[in-house]
C-alpha cells in the first residue's frame, strides 16, 4: 500500500541522519516493546507479513509522529484486537476485562534463545523454473494496491536489468492477507539512478531491489 512508510524519493521529510554508535534501545520501555512483539508473534495467530502490514496501515499522522518502537506497539495493538486476544476497552483500561482467545503456543523465557536462533525461513519450493535470468531487461508493474506489497512506490513502472535469481520465497502480498504463501521466484533488479530519480540524478549511481516475479514484465 502507499502508506507513510513508503517514503523513498519523497521531499519534505528531512535528511536521513544516522546516529553515531547508536544504542540498540534508547529507553527501557523499548526493550519491553520488542519483547511483547516477539512473544505475541509466537502465539501463531499471524505471520510476519500481516505484522508488517498492520504497522504500515497506521494513519500517516500517527505513523510519522511515532518513534520506531511506538510504531511496533501500535501495530501490535491492531493485531491483538483483530485476532481476539484483547478488546478496545481493555486497551483503554490497561488491564484484562474478560477472557480472550487462547494462544496456540506461549514463548517462555527458557525457549527464547532457541526460537530466535531458529528464525523463520521463508524460502519455499515452486513447481516451475524462473521466468527471468541474469541479464534480462524487465519493467516493474505500475500499481497502487490498498493491500500489502513489497514493491517500493519509487520503483514502479521502471525499467531495469535482472542481476541475480535469488531463489523462491513466500509472496508477502498474499501472505499478509491470509491468501496463502503462494511462493514466487525473487530477483535482484538493478536500475540506473536516472530511471528511478529522473533528471538530475547522479549518473554514477544505481539502485537495486529484490523483486518477486509477479512484479515484473519482460521488455
């Protein structure tokens, strides 16, 4: 979706200013926000793509005025309400008012290290081989979905060259909305800076993205 998170190439948001020796957390509550997000994700009620979409669905004024972990917390509230673990009244009250949905599993302290080490691989086999190969010229599709997508707004309807075939992976656009994993081939596609940013772009620069096969058309 074209949300506040998709800011590539947009003016008026100020420069990106990386923080020197940035700490993992700037406040103690941020540690708790991360812990809550991970432990609730272990419930098994939603996947990483639905989780991303929940954060990206926040109203622009809310998203742009919130810090990183505030966005995580607000997205988690959406997911917990959507899947019946809490109610809006309980979030407002700050405590449980009635018994909610039972999670499929609980992440206990002694299992955290193992679960995080295992990760959540999203590579999946597909029955057919890749449609494109390194060196092929392609164009990204031009669409503006209201639903989740991993194709950046700045890279739509642009011509580039396939640099590499990365393998086949869960298709997030479907997985975020309960339509199944529907894996596709993923490609690294390279664009000239001028193709992405237009007149005045540094001709020495290129922009690379990883694009699912469904985003691409052959030139």
